C-alpha cells in the first residue's frame, strides 16, 4: 500500500493546490513534496534487498480484459523512486525566489508529473505502465508551453510529436504481447509484465518488438539519432521543467530498456544490441563535441546530459552485471548532478539575464558559496573519484569494455571531453574580469543554499560509500541477468 500512497498523494495534493490562490501555492507544493519524500525514504529504508517486488497493490482495472491496476517497488525501481521523491521538493524550493504567473497551475502540474513518474517506475502491468508513461508527458508539455521562452510553441510541439510518435510503437508492441499470453480462465489474456517475461516469441517477432520498444525509449532518453528535440526543449523550457525532464523524465527511457527489452526479447537484444551500443557511443562522442562548442550554459548542459545518457544505454546493452548496476547507480547520480548544474545556470541567468558565456566572467569574486557548490556539482558531473559520477561511469565503462574493448575505449572519451566542456564553462563564467552583467552579482540566498545542501551530501555519500545503494539493487540485477541468460538459451 505504500506504493499506492506514493502515486496517489502527489496527485491529490496537486488537485488541492489548484484551489489555492497566489504565492501560497508554492508553500503548499513544497510541503506536499516533502511528505512525498518522507514516503520515498520510508520505502528505501524498509526495502529488503532481494529480487522481490515489495509494498505493492493489485486491483482489477479492466477485469473483463485481464488488465489490472498493479504496482510495486523492486530493486530495479527503488533508486528511481528515491530520486523522484528527492528531486521534486528541491526543484520546488529552487523556485522560491522566482515569480510565475498562475502559480497554482504551475505547481500542480509539477506534482501531477511526480505522480505519473512514480507510476512509471512502479507499474507491474504493461498497460498501466503505458498510461503513466503518457501521463508524464502532459504536465511537462504544459509547463514548457505556458512558461517557456520565446520559441516555446514550435519547440514543445516538436517534443510532443516525437514522444507521441515513439509511444505508439510501444503501444503496438504491448497489444501484441498481450494477445500472445494464454487466456486467463478461458476469458481474457494478461497484461502483467511478469507474464510478458514468460512468452517464447519467435526470433522475427522479437526483432520487431525490440525496435518498437527501443524507438519509444530511445526518444525519451534520448539516444542518437533520436535526440533532435532535446536541446531546444531544455533551453526553451522554464528551468524547473528542464530539471524534471533531465533529472527524472529521461530515466523512464533507460528504465524501460531494463524492465521491458532485455527480459522480454533477449534474442532481439542479441541481434541488435551491438547496433544500439554503437549508436550510443556515437551519441557520447557527438554530444561531447557539440557541448565543447556551445556558448549557452543551458544548451551546454543539455548536450552533456545527452552524452551521459548514451553511456547509460550502452551499459545496459552490454548485458553485464557491472553495466546494469552502473546504469542504475548512474541514473541516480546523473539526476542529482544535472539538477544541480541546471540550478546553477538558472541562478546565473536570474542575476544577469543571460546564459551566454562570453557575457559572463568574474562571478567567483563575490560568490564564495556559489563557487563551492558549482565546483562540487561540476566535479560530480565529470566523474572525479570520491564523487557520485565516478561510481556509475566506472561500472558502465567496465561493462561496455567487457562487451567490446574498442567500443569501451571510445565510450571512455566521455570522461575526457566532459572535463573539457565543464571546466571551460566554469572558467568562462566564474573567472576572468567581471562584465557589466556580473559586476553586482550577489551570492546565494538561504533558499538557494538549501537546494544545494542535499545534492552535495548525495554527491559525496554515493562517491565515498556507494555500498548503501549498490547492495540494495544487486540482488535484483543478479536475478535479472540470470533470467535473461537462461531465457535466451531456452529460446534458441
């Protein structure tokens, strides 16, 4: 029932916030998000590190068709539930020095999206997963379209078309899998994800189901060449929406790879996995090179995120325990780091009205707090040892290198390129002479510092003692990899 509370509470709170007038909406939204964080922490602390699904519920949804409202938390999803619960209150708190029109609608949409994201990460029914997968798109679309930049309408329309197009492929695959399951009590089929795992599909069927799922998830992450919607959407969206997109929403795609593609179509993975890894590595190098050339901070961070997600996808398709474990750890680490980096960019923009690096400089002279927090988040992003980014990237690169030495070597350039574009961004914005825009730059306020403190704690906690998080996911990863191996052999 804890899972049901995690899904329903933010949705109910969002509905109530719609009735609140004025700036009080943000305070209620923060309180609601903190309660949701307490529920997520409760699930994390109480979770027993094994391969079972816990804290679940199971109700008839469309009983005549065997479709159920069923969800639970396992070792694959527990870190993502924690990430969603942790980031949303910080994103809400990051807006306390900002003014948004129609604040009740703005904050309600954020909580509605949180409910949908939790639903995605916990659904145990294929069609319920699809419902939440699509539901998460609606709030982010309106957040970007109503509070975004000057080009928000064409950019958000492109984003909407891309994601809906990909989701239709996934829906076709889900319907096909549903009709392949044996009838339940002679009446209906089953849409339970565990029943999809039991199917023995032909190699041809696995190939097209693989691509139907992969296109949907690749667009969401995104993976090269399905990424063209991402940079413009990240730049034009209001920063809280960008944080939700980069920090949590893109993880739906990586999670989908692990939850659906690997266990359901292992022969499809054998046939096309190397192709996906090659595309991912191309994205890693391409995204890094483009990031180095950027002059806009927000766009630079967007391409950095694109590069990091490519490494996660490559690690998943390496089909190794270290690659899989690395993807789960890196999803948590990346969410923390990218939210911190986008918040830095938002703080700089709020004080200078620009994100152009050539118009900044000398900020560090009057901002000791911002300088320290900025550098810590940057070091986590470039995978410095003893930071959270190092653990995930090391495991991912180990997995890809085990799969193929040459692809692993190419993927390793992400660390070198990442240091180049991140340190360049820090140098251009924080050092050098001050400009007319930065001459009166003020240091962090109390609410801004409070956003960074939990992020910094997580950066060092994960980097110094990753065992806390790896132990909780390891049994599920080991069980999944054993299942994939035995299933692939039995299908040949």
